C-alpha cells in the first residue's frame, strides 16, 4: 500500500482522539515486519472509515468492542478498543454491560472473557 | 424453564418497546416445538438482561446488531434486531455505517451481508 | 485418497447403522466432482473414527449434533446428523433439549436455528 | 438481573452436582466486576436450563464439552466443563474420544487443543 | 471514504484482471445503499492490497478462496472468488483439491459446501 | 483408528518433506493421551490427502496457512504450518503478504495475529 500524506494526517488525528496514540506508536506496536498493516490501520481505518461523521466515536467504539468480543480471537485488539471506548466516553459500567448484552447472542464464555479484558484495562488505567 | 409471571410481564413490556411485538408473537415465531426458547427470550433476555438501565435501548441494539452481523450465522435474528434498532432510534444511515465499521475487524463479506440485511428490513418497512 | 476395500466395507456397515444409507447414496449426495470427499466420509469417518467402541453411537451423534449446531455454517450436515441421532436412539425431546443446552454457551440464535433444523427433520420423518 | 432465591437454591444444588462448587466459588471466580454474570450462571444456567430432566447430566456435559471445544475461544470454560463431565460420569477415555469425534467436523486443531485441555484437567485431578 | 481517482483507476484495472468486471458492475452489485463499501472494494482491496507484486494473482486467489471457504459465512463472495481464481489460472481440479485440503483443518462440512460452490460456478461458466 | 503400514510410510515421507519431522516427533508432540490423533495426522492427512499431486506442496501450504490464520483458534498449528510453508518454498515476504491479503476478508486482527506468528517462526529459524 502506498502511503498518502493527507490520509495519514487525518488518520493521525483520529488515532489520537480514539486511542491516545501517535501513528509512530501504532507502527512500533505492529512491528517492522509488516509496514502495510500499519499503513492500513492509520490510513484506511482511521484516515477513511473513522472519518465519516454518520456515527459518533462513542458508537463506533461500542460497535468495535462488541465485534471483537464476539470474534473471541482478538484479545489484544479487544483490550486496545476497550481503552478507546473509555477515551470516547463509554463508562466502565457500560463496557461491562455491553459484555452482559452479548450473553444471549454470543454465549457466556465470550462475555466472561470480555469482562476479564475490561478488568485488565481498568487495572492498567488505575495504575497510571 | 419455569415461567415466572413478574419476569414475563416485565419482559413483555420491553419486547413491545424493542421489537414492537407481543410475547404471543414471539412464542408463535419460535414455534411450538421449543417453548423453553420462547421463555428464555421473553423472561431472561427481555425480562432480565434488558431491564438494567446501565445501557439505553439504543446502545443495546447497536451491540446486538454488531454481534449478530459479526457472527454471520444468524440472518433471521439480525433482521429482527435491525428492526429493533430502528425502533430504538438508530437511523438507517447509522445502521449502514455500523456495517462499514465492521469492515476492518470482521471483513468485507460480513459488512456486505449486513448491508443486504438492512436493505431487506428497510424495504419491508417501506411497504407497510 | 486411495480407496481401501476393508475400510470401505467397515464404513459401509456403520453408515447403514448411523444414517440408514448405503455408500452409493453418500457418493451420489456428494456428487461426482469430488470423489475424494466421499472416500473420506465412508472410509475415514465411518470406516475409522466411528469404529472405536470407546463412545457408543448415541454419544457420537450427540457430539456431532452439538458441534454442527455450534458451527452454524453446516445446515445440510446438521439435518443429516439429527436424522442419524434419531436412528441411534436420541429422542426428539432430547434433540430439542440439546439445542436448549447450547443457549448459554453458543447463543440463542444457534439454538433457534438448531430447533428449526430439528423441526424440518421431524416433519420429513412424519411424511414417510 | 434480579436475584431470585428459589432459582438460586435450585442452581446451587445443581452447581454442586456438576462442578463440585458452591455458588460463592462461582461468584469469586467471576470476580466482583460483573455480578450479573454470576447471577446468570447460577440462576439461569444451573437454576433453569439444567433443571429439565429431559437430558441427564452426563449428556448435558457431553453437549457442553463438544460445543466449547468447537468454539475454540473458551479455554477456561472448556476445562471447567471437562471437569464437570468427569464428575457426571464421562470417563477420561470418552472425553478423549469426544475430541477425536470432532476431527472430521471441526478440524484437527480443535481436537488437539481439546485433548490438551483434557490432559491439563486430568493432571490437576491426579495431583489432588 | 473519499474516492481517490488514481487508486480508483489502478483498482479498476485489477478488478478487470481478477474478476473480469468493471468498477461500475461492482458498484451495481453492492447496491446504492452503501457506496462506501464499493469504494472500499475498488480502491482499498483492488487499488491498494492487490497492487503489491509480492504475491502473484494466482496465489492471492488461492488465499482468498481458502479464507472464504473457511469462514463458511460468505457464500456469494466465495463464488465470486472461485470465478476470480479460475480467471487467474487456478484450474477446476485445483479448486476442488483446495477444498479437500481444508478437510483436516476446517472440517468436512466446509469442504462439502466449498465443493458445492465450485460446482455452481463451473456450471454457470459452462452455460455461457 | 487402525494403523496401516503403507499409509504410514507414505505419510512419513511427506511429513519429512513438509514439516522436516519424523512420525515419531509428531507422535511425541501430540502426547500419549490420544494416539488416534497422531495416526490421523500421519496416515490420513499426510498419507492420503497430501498424496494427491493435483496441488503442489507450496500451494497446499498456502491453503493451510490461510485457513489456520482465518480460524484464529489454532495458534500452535499455524506456527507449524508457517514453518512448513517456508520449507515448501513460500518466502517470508510472501507469508507476510498472505496475512495482508486476509485483511479485507477476515479482518485486521487475524492479519496482525498471523504476522505475529510469522515473526515468532522467523525468529526461531534465525536462532538455529
């Protein structure tokens, strides 16, 4: 993927708002093996998809947390987006209740694992 | 599952708010083979889980639509909850954008199938 | 896959017991495009895996029905194995209750779809 | 979810039979962040769903182990229910064979991971 | 997503090579409800991801067919990419064997459903 | 499963080519609890499915890596088959690009986890 400077700068701003990170931090966390993935995250996800104002950031994070907890195979990304949800105004109590709302549709194990992810993120936040 | 009249009446009210249905319609739609499932839906899902005010109904429906579209194996339930989301104040444009938000996390096929489900529900609503 | 006549004859007998079919029917139902899949079903699944007496056929069918209903992506195979479960002594009421048991672990949509599959198989049996 | 004392006491008894635990142990293991999940487990799963006598406990545990091993995203819950299966009369050999039965329908990785879960539970039991 | 004319023209060329379609056909097939999805498909998937020469088109289609058949929830997209694989030099026999290779890792139902998708695409091709 | 010496010897040779292992190593890695699984891996997967020359080993490994990365629940097996892919001529750059190709169909988390698996295998290879 060719990097595009205007998408990158728009994405950079949105990553700051949602994750409280810089694009350089995203690039470091994804490692040097697959720079295409960092470009995708910064420019396509945050530089394009998150740019539409049809959904506010709070709702986008609710969708993302629900989707990642449903998948059950994306533990690090779930924790990242729980942190993003807190930053976009979703409260701790709401995050727990999102996991409870998943119980009847995705099952109790997904909800328990989602609550465990919340607890880890909350504890890390409390230590700062 | 033993039916419990106070949970049932609380559930009945919530089913009306979310789905615009009566418990009897839920029972009929689930058929007569598994009355336990109708009891679970009416009393546990709507009579208990949906009773907590920690999440407003709009957010619950966003979570449910995101989860069902992520699963990809629950087409009839996804359509039901897209209808419920509209009834709880999620707009058509927001529902489409929820599917777009799923693209990077769940894949473009889930989003396309989710948009197709939206389109069916919107068309059925327009015919009424 | 090379066909092996002794595995095939053992598999043929077991397919008769579990599905009430002949190997030729299995071959026809899988079509002529992928004879390897028919060989796998007849010789590996029924000629080897089902041969072990550690699990009785009833329990094997309970496992298979639970697994296929959990996957949610194998509707024709789920119906086939619901039929196999009935043939191996699982009752209709037990099959419905297996779907109910999946509710808390896999979600209510999987259970509803599983009950719908049961209902189709029961209705087809009643017509014979 | 409002707690209901008669469902709780019925659930408590069933949790003892299946898991050899008290409701308080379940509550502690699920942590203090989401008491609703503990209520769901104790009162809905064990106090309602497990109460029906249509399936014996042995069969319920076979279903649950098959479903959790199929999901592949619920490792702690799979270990818990392998332990429950042993307690309800499923033998070690049968549990291993359940995983083998999953091979053709869910794939060999799910079976290998399921066997690894069995081995952990068996080893922990042997240490007691 | 803002459309970008140079990505669009690169994507258009690649869609022609892989799917034998024009961007306008992609847009029509995705309907008018979610133009963002068409932009994503044309500009991000074909205009960026498919542009890298690290993988030849044949291998990309093998990856895509294997992934979609594994998901099991993307039947229309699987058929589209089976067609794309044929166009990129994967033979019919190879496509069937790809499904057979999935048997031990994803299960026989996914393989059977994948073979059925192949058969539909082959039959439609034969009719032209 | 009854072991069959000719399938075993054919499987042994293929395991050497693909994984660089002996059947005894496979048996040890799968442990002594479930010898049936080792027999399945050696005789059915490598002794039968891998024997067909319709797909070359390189393509088989591309399929297997794509499938396991899509599942997201088979981390040890994914690493094993990334190693097998390298041995069958897939380059490191191609393996990373396979994960990038999964982004639009399976989601960015699967791709990131797949790249992480690649990085572990590459690092272990570099240490030898």
